[in-house]
């Protein structure tokens, strides 16, 4: 929510979310839809149905195609996983578009600081912060059924190390819970 709200997403905009099937991505898809955006989600083959089920209008299977070569342009690109080449992704942005990086590497952070000097496109990185108003808004969306929690697996506290190993593989759907 921190990143999406900075992009000021509104009705009719086109938003691409890279990493749409993870914990941040599943919420980002649903938030962007709640703002009225047309959402394209990027995930692997095994997550296509789940991402469609939470509201994505279009889904790109990154194991079969390179979404950066599609020729599509977007108002907002939210790279949750930080694995898309930012130079290609920036080329997919419309003028005045926003490129959001939830997990940027050092090179992406540096490139992001220079991008506004060369174009009207904006790169937003940094640590997310939470506000009470955001939590209230999320609570209202959840209560209205507009955001559904996606839970992949549950582990007991004694299995915490196993849960971390599973998450570290980078292929979970939504969230992993430790009871």
C-alpha cells in the first residue's frame, strides 16, 4: 500500500505487478483493482489460476515469455521481486509513469535517483512505512471482501526453520504462517 499510494493509482490506469503471487504481490493486485486499475500480473505457471482468482485482468507467465518484450505500456509498474531489468521496465512506462521497487538492489536505487533527471518517469524505492489510516483502510477492504488473504502453508513454531527454508526458495503463493 505504501508504494501503490505514492503512485496515486486511479480508475482506468494500467498497472503491471511483477511478483504478483507472493505475499506483497497478492495484496498489490487486489489493492490496484480496488483503486480501479486494469492489472497485469507476472507470475509462474503454477500460480496463474490463483492470481486470476484474486482479480488480475491479465496474467503473464514469466517461465514462458519475457513480459518486458511485450510492447505494452503501463502507468505503473510495481516490481515486488526486484528481478526485472529496470532499463527494460522503464521503457514500458508511459510518460509520467511510476516504477515502484519494493526490494531494490543498490544499482536500482542509484538508477532510480537519476531517472527523473532524464524523463518524466518516476522511480520510487525505499523502506515502506505504515500509518494508522492505511491500516484502517486495509481493514475496511478486508471486511468488504475486496482483499483476501492468500495462505500457502502453515507451520508450527517448532517448524520455523523449515518454514524459512521453504520461503527462501522464492516460490511460495501468498503467505506462509507460523502458528
